């Protein structure tokens, strides 16, 4: 009996020892894990408020200078233009309130027999003092380009407003004085061949800003100090493309510390340029409702309105519905062009 009584306590001791040893081995990794977790850095929670840009001031009024000599401003929608008279209502309202007349050229129309293509469009220019071309979907004919050149040479004011080119737009060669060749056959939101006639080229991508972007990385700020940029420190351009100048054209509005989508290159880009009676702007949204008063857009659009109605255009140009000395439509009618007086 004593042998059995001694054996039982020995077995119990062996089991207890085995449990203690197992616990020791199991406890080692747990202690190490606790030690490692206690040494981890205490990272603060991410501040999502850092993503919210400062709100853009939205106020002010768009105005145009009043004059005893009422001017006629023609808005072209005959080339599938992406900006209608309704879209640019702030500009239209400012011009009408100042006593000027706004007409809409709604189609190339049917020209008289033997007239060159575009004669109807050129005929509309004869009774106009200024022309607004924004985001055309189709290119202008050579005769129309010649007509706009004659119109500008006679003192007519021309506003060319563009958007970044449409994706997949086909390309062809367009001669641009002082610039490399390039262009589009279908325009794709840019009046390419009209602009090239005046030493201006629009970019092949959009500008963006990942730092100061008004809650939209494709919204960039433009500024300047003279001409149409007078009083413009932070114009909000929501979908801008750069403007390259050659010949006598000069940049008048620029965006700094921005990048171009097609190259990823950062820098300062011109977004508006002027050559005589022609103003080219690489944005159309600044003229539209809801954007016209954002930032300094009211000052910019007011200056653009003043540009349009302060020219001194000779009556009757372009002659005969085309460029000087070229046959075109017959004087005295619209040759099928449709007009809507606002």
C-alpha cells in the first residue's frame, strides 16, 4: 500500500510540472506581443477637414458700359457650339441692361446660288459690332475665316472661348504664325482655325491644381493686372485649357502653380490672350450662370463685356458677305441665317 500511495503524489507532481512548463512556453509569445504593441507609435486620427478647401467667394455683379451708341453683339451657334445664349445669360443680361443688342446666329443657312460656303455666316457679321464664338463642334470654312479676318480688320471685336479638346478628336495640319503646326478637323470645343488666323493656339489638355482647387482639382485660379484682367486676382476657371501666343498676340491672364493634363508639367500657363480686336480665353464656364460671380469672375466677365462693345467697327464689313474683294452673299439680307434678338 505504501508503494501505491507514493506513486500517486508523484504522478500529480508530474502533471502539474508539465502544465507549468507549457504555460511558460505559451506565455512567452504573448508577453512579447504585448511588449511590441506597447512600443508602436501613437498615430493621431486622420483629419478629414484638411481635404476641405476654403470656400470661394460668390458675389458681385456683371456689368457692361452704357453708351449712346448701341452696339450689336452676335453669338454664333451655327457650328454646333457647346455654349448657347442661355448658358451665357450673365453676359447677355449685362449687355442688354446697358442698352446693347444681342443677336444669335443660329445656322449657316442657305446662301444664294454661286456664293461660297459660309457666305450666310459672313453676312450676319455685316450688321454686327462684335462676335462671340464659344466651344464650336465643327470647324469654320476658309471663307468664314476670311470673313472674320475682314470683320476684325474693320474694327469688329471677336471673342474666342474654348474648352479642353474632346477625347478622340481627329487632327490635321493648321498653320499658326510663329507656332508649331497642329489643329483639329472637327474643332472639338476649340475654334482652332479661327484662332490660328490671329496667332493663337489652344492647348491639348486641361489645367489642374491639386493644392488650391476650390473643391475641384480641375478648377484653377487666373489673374492679371491690366486690360481684361484689371481687378482680376482670382478668377475661377473650372475647365481651362492653356492659350499659346505667337505673332502679335500677348497673354493677358495667367494661372500659376498648375499642371497640364497632357504633359503633367507644372508651371505658369496663359489662359487668355489678346491680338488687336481679338480676345481668346481658354475657358467658357466663367461666362455661365452659377460661375460668373465666383471669385473675381464678375470682374473678368464685366471686362470682357466692355471689350466687346468698345470697338469702332466700320459699317458693312465684311463686304459682300465674305472677305474684302471676295464674292460672297448678296448685300441686303441674311441669306438664310436665323436671328433671335434677346
